[in-house]
C-alpha cells in the first residue's frame, strides 16, 4: 500500500519514467519516451503515454496505457522482460519502409534491441502472458510499392495467448481480433473503403525470411476463410511484393460473399456466394491453385488445377489455364 501511495505522486511517476527510458535509450540506442509510471491498487505497473520514434524521427508506436505485472519493471531494465498478463490500450503502430530503404523501421528497431554491441549485457527478449489490445490503430506502409498502404486496421481489438519478441523473430498466437481493414489496392464498395473483420484467429510467426500463419481463420459479416498460410522471401523482395514474395496457402475452407471479394478485384460478379478450397502456390502475379474446388449458387462448378498470371500487374497480358476434372457452367435463367 505504501508503494502504491508513493507512486501516486506525479513527481515520482515522472522521475521513474525518466529513469526507465534513459536506461533503455542508452543501452540500446533507441528513442523511447514514457511520460509516467504508476503502481495500481491491484499491484500492477502501468506505463502511460509510451512513445517510440523510428530512425527517421517519425512515430513507430505510441501506447496510451500499458498495464502489466510490477515484476516486469525490473525485468525491462535487464533487457529480458517477462511481462506476465499484459493489456495495451490506445496503441498507434506505424510500421513503415521508407523509399529506397531495405529494412522497415520495426526491423531496424528490433535489430537495435538485439545488437550484441549495445551496452546491455544480454540479448533483448520480450515475452508476455495473456495479451489484450483495445482501441488501437495499425498502419503498414511500404513507400517502395505501387500501393504503399499495404495494411491499415482501425478500431483494432485483440486477445492473444502470449507475445514473444526474440531478436528479429515475433511470435503471437492470436485467439481473437476484430477491426476495420483497408489496403491501397482495394476498391470502395457501398460508400466505404474498409472491410469489417469480425474475427481473425491465427498462430502468427514472423522472421526476416518468412511469415508463417497456420490455423488461420478470417471472418467478415458475410464471408469465412480458413487455412494455413506461409510467405517466404528475401528482405529485398518486398520492393516487388506481387512478383517476388512466394505464397503457400492451403485453403481448407472459403465461403465468400462476392461483394467482399470485389473489394480486391472489382470484375467479380456482385451479390453472389462462392465456396472455394485448394492449394495456392506462387507469387500474387503468377500463381497456381492445385486441387481447386469452387462452386457458386449460379451452378458454376470447377474442380481441377488452375494457373493465373498477370492478374494484378501487366493486366493486358492476363493469362489463365486449367486442367479440369469437372467444369460445369449452367447459368440459371
């Protein structure tokens, strides 16, 4: 109780925050600021208004409030924090790869934390227990792409079993999440450019060489997609994402309202339902779907293997071929 009372004093909160940020900034050569540190009545530590600037001086992330176990405060200074159950509210996360740069700002930040030449004696490894994120916004921007806005999520809320940042690797088993998403290549439908994701579940692992998402499940108000996804790449491949980043997506279940699909490719017929399963491999501008099974309510049935080329870029040379076991097109009158 005495500790709680002491940490309720604004000057103590401010001086503790300054000590914490000065230690981390000096150890890892980062630009981090924490306005206040507070001990809550249930014995947790709350960090308020946490701001990290990237190597260009722009916001990498801002956290209005981070609450975790009081034991994590000392661990944070040791460079290997185990935060226990953690909640984040009001997060603004801006992952950006600037024009002409090979690495994004998050990768540069993580490499600083992992740098063996830092003044810290240990490699930075962060782990949490249960994780809750509320009222947050995420932006992934790549200024080297045709459509720089790679992924925008507003009103983001999520729960995860844990979070691990180990060097350049990030592991997050997402148990549930909901948000409004947008991508620069998406088409506005019914007066809005955002697609509402009602639930996303995934065992997400990110490394500098691949993104692995087994047990992926995405639901909108009218569509469902389930499967196992893996992206493989060299870092320089993101300059030409649609032609260089390799996809391996085993789609076990896809049940779509075509109005959702039209946001990504507006030549699709509106107001229909389509079911899809199959194994997609290749890059987005040249991919194959083996063991494809697709059916629409208009009695279009496709079973077999298909190859799509120049679907996204160089559209004038669009190419499609198939080896079909079953192909039925019998549009209802």
